[in-house]
C-alpha cells in the first residue's frame, strides 16, 4: 500500500511517499480500515520536527485522525462489520501506525461510526479537535448554560468547533480573531462577540462585555503569552483551561481570583494507555455525531490535498493562523 513515512526528525521533507506492506489483523478485537482521508493536526508537525514519543520507532506513519471503511474484522468483533464507515483518533505517535496511509488496523474499541451526513474528508478533520474542545470546555472547564466563555483563536481548528459546542450548551461565546475574514467565519458559527486581538485590548473588551466581571471560562488554544494575559480576563472563582504549557509565570493574580486552572492534552490517554479515558473519547465522538447529523455542528475544511502532498500540508500548517482544518485524501 501507499503510505507517507517519516524517515527521520526534521522538516517537511522527511515525509516521503513509499510502498509498504498492508497492516493485517493480529488480535481478535481489531478492525482493518481502508482509509479515505486523514486529518492534519499541529501534533503531527511537532512530532515530525522533534521526534516520536517512542524509541526506535522510525520509520513511522504519522497522523492521529482517520476516516474510512472497515474491510475486515477480528473474530471477537461483533459490533462492527465489513462495510461500516468509521472515524477515529488513533496512532501516529510512534507506537501504532498513523493514518497517512491507504490502510490501518485499529482496536475496535477506539472507532465510532462516521456521521452519515458528512464526507470522509470532513469526518477525518474532526476527531482530535472535537475531543480536545469537549474535554477543555466541559470536563476541565465545567462550562454550564448561561455562563460566558472566552475562546481564543475561534477560527482555528479547535476554536471553531469549541464555539459550536459552547453554543449548544447554552453559553455566551466571546472569541478572538485576527482578521475580518475570520470574524465572518466565527459569526457564522454563532459567536456572540468578536474581538480583533491585533487591534483591540482583549482584557478591556472582555471587561466591557461582561460588566467588569470577566469570562466564567477562558479557553487558551494559543500559548504562554495568551494564557498569562487571560488570567485577568477570567472571572473570580472562574476557570482557565489551556492546551499548552504556560511556562514559568506568576500565578499570584490567579490565586487571588481563586481560579481553577486546567490542562487539556487529549493524547494523554493514548500515550499512557488509559483505556477508560479512551472509551470516553469514543463516547464524545458518538455524541458529536448526533449533533452533526442534526445539523448543529459543522467543520471548516480549508485545504484538501492528496496523500503524496503530506509535506505540503505540513508547510501550510507551519505558516500559522490557519482557518479550519487541512485534510489528506487517499
């Protein structure tokens, strides 16, 4: 089969299309999937540049997100059959094969039926960002109906689904963007208030929009500087959740505000083999599939490339300020 191999750590050029053996079912609980599309995520570029999570794993196939059709099932698999269309977040970190390939084999516990109303391409763009946004908003952030959430980078991969999930919960959404084009995108997703962070003082705008109280929850998808500046934009007794390491910063104001500080790394259950947590991730995909089929959740796929253009996809993502997601089609 055709697959994109990471042959060493480095720039996008280390991703090479090659012919490798098709993976085969080796455990009765596995399913074999003919992949139709693979999502591109920032973690892919970080692993490519910095190295895999496991020793002696090269060459490796990257890509955590996949969607495709089951072509074979193990002897113990009773809840799926050949022909079922599935989506999942699995592999791509060095231990298990990722999804920049024509086929993969996955433990059947970690796949879910693809939403019927979207394409394989759209489905492949979603698992990691959906699980991330859900975990940050509801499990770490405890977001409730009637509360206000500030979502940074609302037009990005995680941000644009976080806006929709928060609105489905009944929250008021404030979000930050860098351009009018991105503002149009987030308003189309029903964001209540939009802040142009390059032109406006985010803290002043948040305080102005919340009568000086701040947001009940702040979701940082950007990094240390945004995390630090967001502390004063968070309401007393509120919560701030980040996807990244905030580094060594003073938390004196966070302590004074009695803030809950949360971290969301949705890959941790895969890396540490936390099966109960991974099962929760599958349940999130099932709940999100219902929202998608009801028309209450959609994905913005900004670029679709061929499998042999994986290196180009990584270059696009590295340019930054991406709207929506990049997907490879097989």
